[in-house]
C-alpha cells in the first residue's frame, strides 16, 4: 500500500475511534496457509488469551464463508481457509474484509478490518491461446491489427506490465494504453506482404508482469496473407452502455452493436464475436454473430455483480476487424427481503428486571442496495419492549417497562424488519420470552374473615372448617403453608385446642369442647408461601361452640344433706288452699331451650293434696288439710329441661302436717326410723348426762352472773367467731331421725360453737315451723330452764353456749321454779359428731 493511502487509513481509523466506533485494523498477504496468524486480537481487546473463551468472544458471521477464526490459546485471529484476493476482490485496487467480534458478557461489538495484500500468484493469461489473423497482401504499410490482450488478476506491479513479439521483419508490436488503464497490443505491418513469397507468418506474443519473479504467458499468432480487401469494418461507436434491471427475463435482448465495412460483396460481410469476456459474463450474456445483438442467457443478480465489461469485435471476410467496448450495468430491484439474525438471546428474565434489560442482539441486513437495502426495524407498540440500534446493523432488544409475571407470564415478540423498496419487503422474526417469577405476592385468603360452628362434646380430630389462601406467584413461591398464630386460652396454649393441616388449611379439634367452659374462640390463621423470602398474611377465624343438652337440671333447694337424711317441710293443718309450703329451686348449666326448666309432681303419698308450679317450682296446698291427712307426706318433684332428648332430676320432699310445734314434737315419734340397739344404749347415756347437768344448774346460774360482768370480753369473742355461722337463718337446729330443719320458735339467744369460741342465734316467737330435720330419735320431756356456761358432748367436739341479752334478768326468786323450766332436750348424732342441741326455755 502506498504511503498516502496508509496515512489516509490511519486518519480514518482515528476519526472512527474518536466518534465511538470500535474497529481493529490488520493487514495480511493473500494465499496464507490455514491457521496463519492475522493479529493478536486478545491484546487489541485488552484481554488475556484465556479470557476470550471465558467472556464469550466470538466472530459473528452473516452467512458467508468464514475466512477467519479465533485461536483461544494464543488469543490470535487466524485464517480459517485459503484467502484468494482475486476471488474476493476482483477488479478492486484495495481489498478489505470486514468482520465483527462479539464480546457476549458486555454485549459489545468490535469491528475488524483485514486488508488482503496482493502477491504475484497469478501469471498473465490470454483467453485465446492461438489467434489467426488474415491480412490482404495489399495491406498498407503501418496498418494495425489488434492482438488479444492478456489478463492478470493481480494488481499493481504484479499485474500485466509489458508485451513482447517474436522477431519478424514484416511485423512489429505496438502497445496502446486504454482509458481504463489496460494495455492493448497491436500488430503493426512494417513491410508489404507478398502472398506468393510467404502465405503464412507465425508469431509469438509474450505477456509479462512486474512481479518477483516475473510471470509470463504466450499466445501463438498465425498471419494468413489474403488477396486484396483493403477496408476494415468500423463500429458506429467505440463504447456501448446499457442498464438493465436484475429481474429481467432470460433471453431478453439488451442491445445491438453495429459495424459496417465499406467494401462490397463478401468483403463487406461482418461477423461479430466477443473479443474479451470474463467467465461470469460468458455465462450470462450471448452475442449473435450475425446480427450483433447481446441478450441474456442467465438470471442476473445485482447482489453478486452489478457491472459487466466486455469487448466485441467485427471481422470481415478479409480478416479486417474492429473492436468496441460494451458496458452493462445491472440495476437493483427490491427482490430481497431483510434478513434478521438473532446473535444473542436470553429466553427468560426475572420479572423484577430493571427497564433497559437486554433480551436479544439482532443483526439486520438487506442484500439489496440503495433505498432497497435500507431497513427499518421495530416491535409491536403494545408490548413493553423497544429496539435500539447499537452498532452498524445490530439492534438491541430490551425491556421498556417493568414486567409482571402475574399479569403476563410470557411474551411472543415479533420483530418486524421492513426495507424502503417499492413495494417494500418485510421479514418477521418471532422471539419467545418467558418471565421468571419472583416472590412478590403474599398469599391472600378467599374471605376477609371466617366463622365456624361446632357442637360441644365433639370427637377429637373432628374437622371444623377449611380456609383457603391463593398465591398468584409460581412454583415454590405459590406453595401456601397454613399455621396458627400462637395464643393462649384459659391459660393453655391455643395449639392444645385446635390444629390446622399445613397443606390443606383444614382446621381440626384436638379436644372435646364444652359449651359451659367457653362458648367462642378467636384465633388467627397465618398463610405463608415457600419463597426465598417468604411472605405471609393473616385472617381472623371465629369458632363458636354450640350447646348440647348434656347437663341435667341441678337442684339448689332444698339441699339434699350429705349425711343421708331426708329434707322435711312443715305445713300447718290450718293452711288454706294455695298455701306456700316450700319452693324447689333448680338450675341447668346449658343454655337456650336446653336450660328451660319445668316442674311437675311426679309422685305423692296423698294425691291431690299438693301441687307444684310448672315454671316456678312452688309447692302449694291444693286443698285444705284435713284431720285424716297423715302427718308425714312424701312428695317426689321432677325438674325437666326442654332439650332433645330432655334431661331431668328429682327431689324427694317430706312434709310434716301440724298446727303447732308441740303437736309436731308429740307426733314426731311416728316419723322415727327403727333404731339399732347401739342407738338405744347411747340414748340412755344421754339421759343420765342431762340429769347430771340439771344438778349443777344452780352453779351454772351463778357463773352466768359473773359472765355478765365480762360481757365486753365475750362480745369480742363473739365478733371474732361471728363469721362461722353468719349465714345461718334465725332459727334453731333440731335433729329428728336424721332430718335437719329450721324452726322459728323462741325469742332467746342461743350460742352454738364448734370450738372454744361462741356465736349466737336468735329464736323468734313461735308461730309455725318451716322445716323439720328427722334424726334417729326424738324425745319430749317436761320443760326445763337451763342456764350455764357450757355443756360438753361425749366427744367434746361441740360447745353450746347459752346467754341472755340485757333485757333478760334472772333473780334468786326464780330459782325455785327452775325445776319446771326444762321441757325438751334433744341430742342428735350425725356421722360420729354432735350436730346440735335444742333448748326450749320457759320462764
């Protein structure tokens, strides 16, 4: 390459580098062996040789034969095959090959220009190795005859430089230089010919180039001396030009060349032939030897060759000839659609990829030229993608907005490439892009809250309700696991009451629920996915326990004694119909209609004597009591709820019928139960004890006077122990055959103690008895007034203290009448203990 050309190339490369172009320039001679080094591409890219493969550096090919390759070991650009400059760049002075280097990790394109330098690898050659020239013997001295010129595909000094003609006295060689720079040899007649002297002359034309070593080629010329024909044909014009579209039909006549000969007859007949035509043109064009018309015999392709040059000659019968140049230009038509090659492609990107994420690198090319080769590339406007031109004919397909896999999981991207021809041609390239899921959605429950109902006494493991949460993500990000938020209920962890299936969301009961313990349960259900950073959501669930009729009515009054005795109620014989004897009070732990109670008289010893209120439980006399009615009336009252099935409870009442307390006491013997022999013996001991107490009663009165002086001290003792019997009604306790009753009889204060402390109970004036408690025995004696400090039982476990209020005065005058003061003394025994005493004091 000449020095000015190198300087120009350097300036051009510098400008490209400054404007952002990335090009690398190499220069190699042609005909290198395969694998020959072209240049150290790794060094020029600023990489180590081993980084070429790691960073995905490769040559991008557009379908043509790959002439170069990358050597990953040395980091060099090497030849991949034979490089023939004449084959690649025929007819051009400067042969440059362009290729692109793609660095995939940076998605960057580097342009590489390889100049192929010419070497003298081609000898000049004649298209015709032998040529016959006919000359008239009367040809004038100095007449010129064109000779075939040689062709050398090399350039510069390696191309054709000179011609030499073998020695002959009649002829000489003259070389003309054409406007196109080619050298055209001509045979010049130096001496007149004499056919009779020599009819044929043999000459050798030698063509030489300027290479080192020099290459030559020869053509044999035979000169035939003819009889006189002194005019040569002449073309109407020395150069013919024609332009033809590349899609012209085969057999189309392109142009007519015309040569005329001023001679007459057969000497004026002209024959046309190609004086020079290259192999490609010879396969496409045909010259009619008689008419001089040039027509196509093959399909033209502007992309392969857009220009053809050939020479035609016209020869008359005498051998005189003329030559003309024919220039055929092939016009491009828009017969090639754009080509789109996907150079680099990402088939999947995560949905949180930022705007501008590269998806594919496209190479768009159109083999047409001019406007027909200018391509516009775009994607559909309704897709979140865009195309940007990156380098040369390369386009980058990238995202234009953020993607959402839950809205669109995949895209079918159509890249449309359209040229500017008329009519325009288009090419569609389809790219499938999958949007990879990330965990950006928390599970969502199908309801804002849940309510569930379960009957109490449910079996363990019973299914209660199923909750469902949906996660729009994909794969593990959409796998929902259910759990309960930890909490406590009545001091126990919530997980001991219910559990939830982590996969299905079904809630199970771990224990049998009791409506009477709790009626509702508030809990939180959590749903979380299985993503790398799991997301969760909660929903509230209200569990309501429904009541079942699983509790029988419970009798609150009358209270059934724990010692096996039977409750006794007292009704005066003078009671009118509707007299309230007692009231049965019951409750039911259930709720609703399961707790609605109704009372009825189930059994009575005297039918029709008593009635029970259906809803109140009040026991009233149904008629007036008669003398014939038995003292002891036994009633069985049933209490029933309204559940399904209904449950009930019964209580047995004993009603004593009498007008006054003495009558009751006189008749209590009929209520006695047979006593064992041990009980009778015990009674005897009690009578003896009472007699002993009577003997010391006088001393007891004296002690009582002293106690009055210490009243303030006794009141403190009473206050300290007053809580022991604070809930006992103002009545006295009477034990009769194991039956406990409350009697309101006397207005005296009786102190009952179970320890060393004292308490008191006030007995009102006698009117009627509410309740009797039957014990093993009941005895009646003369009235007896007792006064003293205390009386001890056999077990020394109970102490009865009797004191009088300040309005009760005792004097010595009353001592004589104390013998008749004691009327009744009862002592009832419970289970191994002394229950109570009754004192009937008469003044």
